[in-house]
């Protein structure tokens, strides 16, 4: 993409009304725009990043046989009354009246939608197991929307729900989902700092689980067990004071950002909506359920909090908006040719063809955080070469133009 055609612009000064680093950098670099506290527009660059995060998640959900659907954001009160959560979730829900004074909410979660939906498709044990997932915009009336994309009132969420004949079947799928989450975080570049974390709240088992990414700015406190590489949240430590997996008492207190969670729901929602199946002997039994959430927009904010320096963002290659930031510092047409050749070879390129100073171009490149900066100048063309620098590194390499494509693809 030619940067002269990109309608968004970078901002020199950080927005004064934004306290979180992730939102400040994303706004400055032209990735998002703030409409109000906790609500952001994803601009072209930001949407490219968000889509790449979601595609990685989608691939791993498909790999464990998840079937993608899309459920409505608008939900009726009567479904929430059946689970008792219209009242128990308190002010978190956005509640309002539609036509004919019907009470409605914007979905903060979708158990109250998917469970009655599946009663139309589940009849026999032969229909189970299966899982379905969606990417959806969720709404929560957060009292403290002060952490940018980490605590939004409107945010993106992937929620997968699984349906089973018994606890053993759920347990097996639950392990598959855990493995899928490990793969997701590894591909996002945070696998080594994201840990399975034991939490309270399991409806059909002693624990639920969170995925917590270590970060100094994290709002959560976890206790990390170096013996078995899992973590425990503060609620469990207050009760047990030991690692629930190995019994280790020497746990390290760390700050973290929650980026995902998984629950064994059991019969909680199937009972509420009378979701049953006929067993082999013809008897009716409640469907056993699990749910598995992960926040793409929250992950985007977490990545910025973790991968940045004093000049701007440093995107992991897998989810960067472009692979290469090509900077033209000469009137020579060679830069245009390089742009076309890189693009035709399948390399994603943001081409800075603007009529601004080199200093502005370099500052914007650092702010945007695209992995490779390639500079075409009179000096480099004298050597039939370009200058290549990786974002976040000091070393600059001179690469001849004929070897550039292979160099970039090889990484």
C-alpha cells in the first residue's frame, strides 16, 4: 500500500486524555481512534493487525474441529432470566427497551444465546460431541475503562462452546483446547510469557483456567510456579497458598494481563434451557458444556504494552500490519520498482512515497513498528543496494537489490 493513499496520519504528541500506553501508541501511530472511554475505532492499520490475530485464533479453533458461526449481539431479557444472570450480573449488562417495551441487552457473553440455539440441533447422543465458535463484538458496562484496549466497554472476543455426552468427553476436549491456546500464544510471539493459570469459578470442576501474560503494567497478580510452569491467581493463593498442581509453596508473585479463559460449564446452562439428548438406552440426559474465550482486541493492546520502546511499537512479525516499510528518499523510480517487485512476490509492503523529510519518515516508521524498514536513497543506489533495518534492533545492513526479496522472505 502506498502511504500517500492511506487516509490516516500519525500524531506527533500523545493524546492527553489517554493514560494507557497501549492506546496512546496505537492512537499516535494511526491504528485506532478513541470515540469515548473504552470504545475505539479500528483504523486500516489497526484492523489489519486485529484480523491477523483473529486469523491465527481461527486456524487453531478449526484445527480442534470448531465450527464458526456468528450470533447476534442483541439478546432478549427472558433468556437471561432463565439463567438468573439478568439480575446477578448487575450493572455489567447494558440494559434497555426496544419496540413494544421489550427488555433487551447487548451481549457481554453468549451462553444465553448458544444454548437454546443448540436445542434445535441436538437430539441424540449421535449428535455429540461438537463445538462452535464465533468472533463477536461484546459489550460490558465497565466502571473503570482506563486501560485502553485492555479494559474496553466494547471489545472483540472469540468464544467457543463445546457440547458433550459426559464429563470424560468434556475433559478430553478441554485438554485439546488447552493445547490449541498454547499454539495460539506461541504464534502471537508471547508463548514464553503466557501461562496457564488456575482460577476459581469452575461450575463443574474445582478450577477454571485463565491464560495470563506477564507484564509489568498488568492489572492482575498471579503466583508463578517454576517447578511446573503454571500459575495460580490471587483468590486461590489466599485460600490454599500452594501450587494446586505440584504442591510447591515457593511461588513468585508477578503482574500479568489476562488474555484468555476456559471453563467447564457442565450442566449449568443446559439445565436452564432444558438442553438434553437421548442416550443409547433412550433416556434423556443433560448436555455437558464447556466454554473457551480469548480476546483479540485485548491481545492487541497487550502486545503493544509488551513490545515497544521509547520510539514506538515493535510488532511481532506474525501480526504486523505489513512485513516491510519501504521508505523512498530519492526521486529515482527504483523505489517504485522495488515496491512492485516485493508486492508481486507476496510480501506485504507499506510504501512511504510521501513528500516529507527523511526524519519524519524514520520517526513514523519507528512509531508504526513494522518489522523491516527498507530505505532507498541516492547513496544506496550507488551500490545498487538498499538499507535494511529490523525494528527494535540497531544494526543496519546493506543488501543488494537483486537479493532483497530472498533476504526478506528468509527473515
